[in-house]
């Protein structure tokens, strides 16, 4: 049913009914978006997502019938970009897919691409919006698309405190609906990959009552 709706919306879809087949399909077909059920036979969705992230930076939308937050957080910790919980409207899922495909992948708040924007440097961290590359101590950091887009958005305006909603509208889109603490989960993973300490906020600082900001560079 999901494939039929996505096909009708103009997308090319491919189905895999178990974990190993899903990983093989992603490797062979290099899709833009993967819709991943956590309750897959053969290999659960968490492990599928973990393995996909070793060779692909496609967008991953997790689908789960388990509404407790632990499943959602675990899914995001292995690199999922978004999630929907069952029961859900198929139209909502199609809208989520279309939203991630519209994302500029540049961190630009107005959705416009970055053209020859100078790289910003925060200590050992170098954020290059034009090339969409992040280097720490000269070594490129492997980030998921969502982690990269969040960092590019924050780095675009050093010293500016962004609310969760502002970050969601920049990265996920203005029509995104869900738990805004999704931002906190991605920021936590981003900090871990950057070796950042939330208490000191060497790169990303928490602004109490507001959200997050990058240092002044």
C-alpha cells in the first residue's frame, strides 16, 4: 500500500520483505530514501539501519508500531533521519518522503543553496557549507545527512541561538509535525561524533529555555 501511494506520487519504489534483502537492495539500487520498519524478519530494523549507514548516506525514515521512546531513540542513534509511528496515514508518510527530498542539504535557512560560502572554523572544527563537508583536526567527520544539515544550519549564524522549531523548519521542513525533542537526539549524536562536551559546549552550546547555538568561530 505504501509503495502504491509513493508510485502514485511519482516516486520509483522497490520492496524488500526482510532485513538482509533490504540491505542488499540499498547497496544495489542506491536509493534516495529508505522507509524502514523496525519489526523486520531475518534482521531487525535497528541492525539494518546500522549496516546501511556503513555504506550509504540516504535518508532513512523509521516506521514502528512500538510507541515508547526507547525504540525511537535507538533507531535515531544508528542514523535514522525521521520516524513515524503506527497507525499513521499513508499520505503523511508520502509527505515525509517528499519533505526530505526537498531538503536543500546545505543548512540554508531560506532553502537556497550555498554558493562559494567561506568555510567557518571553530577551533579544530572546520565547517564547509559549499562542499557540505565537516573536518575535525583535518579529518573528515562521517555524519548522517540530518546531522550534517543541523551542523551547517547552526554554523551559518555563529553565536545565534536557534529554537528547536527553527532547526526543524530548516532541516525537516516547515510542515514537519512530531516531537520536537527529535532535535535533542540528533544534537546528542552530533556532539558525540565531534567529541564535544555538552557541559562545556566547545562547539555546540545549549541555550537554556531556547535551544542551541554554535560558538563565534
